[in-house]
């Protein structure tokens, strides 16, 4: 009886295996098809639509839109904010990542979760918080009035809001890279006579450069694309406190669909550049890992 | 002397990693720090390198104090277990890093890097990145990098730990040869006793943050200073002294419960009964290459492992379950029980030195006689006398000198007295003795301790450390303590003799 079973065992097993293999193709195809369809619907068609709308009346009007003073001002403002926020957050993110990975201090876990606050809080709420702090009747209102510094409905407020929103990216990207690199190489450099400053520039930084660059790119993307918080803080005054995203919304609301889509094309272009950079970085990192 | 470690301690939280360690390493030697994990060997190495700062004690490098000198200024070479090569630099850049930091001229760096590439046999690989090399090659690059700036000391932390067995074996021989060529003082950490024996000229055996023994590979194997060293270096049978094989041939100890250490290759096996031979049954035979391991069960169910050469094994034609007859060729015991009472002198194994504690003047003569006898018997020196009678110190030393027992001024004295009573006094003194004697790798013989708690204390101490303490006249002291306690202030003088272990 038992010897019979053993002898016959392989046949039904392999048959069942084949069956399973075929069955598995079904859900596989369905899942892939579903995912592609969803991507088309949610991502590809809307993006394509932006380009179609922007160029619906030809290239001429599109270029006109790009030379509109309100638009150029918004573009300048967006770039300026990014130029301030990105270096600021990069330095802060590096310091935070270094402190968190290289030191054990009380409240370390708290600092790590604090880094995630900008992810968790809705940008509109962030804008509101800043208004409540620096706006009329806010905590710092007396001080601001006395020194005649304007923050709300002005450039400093927009920088503050963007800095808050784009804060975690560098630290979040650098922490795992720093942890993975460990302290061995830094210690080795010390035994070879390198000072702390030399160790940072020649050992630590080269080791984390790809992670750091990736963090910088994400920070930049977030800073340029930010809408909610900046909308609340800036007051959205054309040619004064209007960033590109605000310009898009404003133009659309005033039925200047074409202008809105033209600006959107530029934003999408910026995003595409960011994406390409990110892909290149990921590819390079992968090559290094394989090495 | 190239490296001097003086009473160094290091604590991590509540864990005492290095406990009052003193060590002296001669210039140009190749030393292994050997011990199980957690024995403090790596921490000691990192303390020497400056990567850790000691809580107390001093570290000297090539005759200069370096205790608080920064790692950067110490000019040491350090090799890490996982290589720690700079991943983003080529092999050449890695090796040249130290020289570049020191702002050496470019041409000189280039020349030195080529020299080192040749030394570690990696010519032609200079432009590769670390990730493109094998583990063994990477470790050789790490070595070249550490040697580039001509360090005062080369320190290696488990250098072969991450490599596979074959490569490890090759690298060991290679390191040995490299040291013959370069001659830089080298200290390496390992938990592998075979590796330590093969590579080093001196082995420092560590356990629980302390040094157990310092000696050549032959010394630590043939004359282990403690049960720990005996069992850590090479295989050993640990048997109660009541075991039949010891009863039959005079190795029998006098007190019960003490342990006897027997190396597997010191077991003599014969197929026919005879004088001194105890019957045993063969349980198991394992072929280890040129040696054969035989597991034997004695009539009292004690299991003994024996190693014998293949030739001898073939001669005897031993089969499992066969009855054979065995005897020990040589045994070792470290127990206090083994040594106490009359005739103990005959049974002392290896004693590296004797320290005498005199608690009063009445009995010093006989105590000293005993101490000298022990010392003579075991070819060790009487290394120190502790006198715990402050009033009589000078007197005793003078008398000892007059009688020709002491060479003038050669022996340090320790004067001490405590105000709390006998136990505290004795315990404190013993702690000091333990401390200094162990630091110096000495043994001390105990004879006349009557009080039970103290005896337990010494017993515990001996079972851990394998040391022997002589204390004389303890009882007489008790009577005199009352009057002494009020008059005497605590005086301590650290002995200078035998303070550091010489390597």
C-alpha cells in the first residue's frame, strides 16, 4: 500500500504543478493589465492633456504665455525660494542625519519621529500654523510690528512654509546611507591621521553623496511643487507673492486655461528633469552596489 | 620597550571591559592578544590605538606617554576586521591616504605606494577599487595602508576573522613573513588559539578583562598559569581527582573535589593490563588526519578523550567497545586543596613566583622558610614580602637581610593596617596582593588561614586565578588589632618589583 503510494507520487504532483503554473498566469496578466490601465487613467492621460491643452493653439501663443510678466515673476519667485530652501534644508538634513546616526542622546527616537511631522501634517494646516504664529494677533505679532518685518503675505513667510514642507527629505535619505556605511572607514581615516574636517570631506561625504543628492533632488521637487502651505501664507498676489503653482491655479480660475496649461508644462518639465536625474542616480548607485 | 600599558581600566556602562591591566611589549615583537569574546582583548587594542580613552591608568608608546594623545597624533597603523577600506578610492589612493594627509610630496607618495603594493604582492591592482578585490586581497591592502606612514606600532583587530579558512591560513603565514621583513612592533587580536600559536612570538591570554598569562606559545601551552589558560589553549580533559586513573599512580590529590587537567595526548593507552593502568572501554573513534581521537569510558563512568598518532593507533588496532588500559603521562592541577597541608610543596605544579604576606613578627621565620621552599621547588623567585605589621616592618626587613634571605633592598614592602577588624583587614590586604600578584603573573601560597570566610575567599580566588597565597600568623594578629587600630594610619606603598609583565 505505502510502497504503491510512493511509486505513484511524482505523477499527480507534476500534473498539479503544471496546472498551478497555468492558473497563476491568469491573475498575473489581470494584475499587470489593471495596473497599466490605472496608470494610464490617473497619470498618463492627465499629463498628456496638459501638453495638448498648452499647445492647442500652436507654439506662438504658448511662447507668449511664457513671456507674460506675471508668469516670469512667478517663475523667478519659485526658483528663488528653491535656491534658499534647498541649501538650508540640505545643511540641516545632513546635521540631523549625522547627529542621529553617530550619537546616542536622550530623545533620539523623538527627533526621528519629529522629522516625519511635515509628511503627516497637511500643507494647508502648515500654512495656517505659520499664519497663527506670525499673522495679525499671532504670537510674534508684537515683535514683528516693532521691527517692521513682514512675514505673512510676503516672501519670508513663503520661504518658511516651503522649508517646513520640504524638511525631511535629505535627512530621510541620508540616515540609512550613513548607517550602512558604518563608522569603520571614519575610524580608519582617524588612525591614518585625518582630522574630523578632513574625514567629513574626504570619507563621509563621498560615501553618502548619492543618497545626499537624491535627498536634494526630492527636496527641490517638493519646494518647487508646493501649493497648499504657500497658498495660505502668501495671499497669492500676482507679480508679488505668486509662485508657479499659484499662478497655474490663478490663471485657471480666471479662465486663462491656456496660460495655466503653459505654466503647467513648465512645471511638468521641471518635474521631468528631476525624474531623469533621480533615475540616473539610482542607476549609478546600483552599479556601485554591484561593483 | 615599545608599548607600555599601566594599570589601565575601561568600563562600558556597567560592564568592566578591561580591569587594571598592565602589559609591556618590546620593540619589534609580534604579540597576540588571545581570549574568548568579551575578554577585553579588542578593547585593550583600541585603548592602545587611542580609539578608546581609558577610565584610569596610562598608556606609553615608544617611551612617551600617550594616554590622552589623539588617535591622529599617535602614528599607529590599525587594521580592522572588516578591512574598512575607502570604497570610493582606488587601491593606490587608499594606500597613499595617510601620507597625503601628512602632506608628503607627491613623488614620494607615489614611490612609497608602489613599494607597498609590491610588499603586499598586489602589483598591477593599484587602479582597482576595493569592491573589485577578494577578501584576502582587501585585507592586504588594509595592511599596506596601515604601514604606509611607517607607524610606531601596528595594531590588528581580528584581521583574519572575516576570511574563509584557506585564505586565513595563507594570510597567517604571510603576516609572519611580513613581520620578519618589516620588523614593526605588531599586536594582533584573535580568539583563535591556533592562530595565536602560529603567528605570534608572544601570547597574552586574556579573560574577563584581565591578563591570565603572558608567554611564548610553548610556555602558555606547557606551563599554563591557570585553569582558564589550560582549558583555553588546546584541548583538555577536566576530571575530578577521585577518578580511578589518578588513584592508581600517585597523582592522587589529598583533598576531595579538586579538579585535575589532563591533555588528550598525555593519555597512554595499552591493550593489556599492567601496573598503574586503569581499565577503560573504547566508546568512539574519530580520525582527525594524522591523529586519532579515542573516547574512553572509565569504570566510574568518567569520560576521557585521548589523542594518539595514527601509527600507534594502527599498532594497537583499537576497536569501538574494546577494553583497554590507560594511565596519564602528565597531569596538572591548580586547586587550593591540592596545596594545603604538609607536603604541599611536592604537589605544586608551575609557580611563577611567590609572594609572602607577614601579618606579624612571631611567625615570619617559618613562613619565609615555607615561601622560599615553594619558590625553590618550582624554580620561581620569592618576588615580594607584604608586611602587615607597621610597627615591625623595618625590623623584619633588617632581620631578613641579616639572615641572608633577602638581597638588600630587593624586596618591596607594603605597610597597611585597617581600622575595622580582622576580616576587613585580611580581605583588603588579599585584594591588594591578588591585584599586584596577578598583574605580575605570580602565584602565592596560602598556609595558615584559619577563619572560614577568609579561607573561602582565598579558595574562590584560587579557583578563578590559579594563584597561591601564603599568609602567616593571622590568628596572632587578631589579638593585636585592637590596640593597633587606633594608632596606625593607612599607608600604602606600591611595590616596584614585578609590576609589569615583560614580553
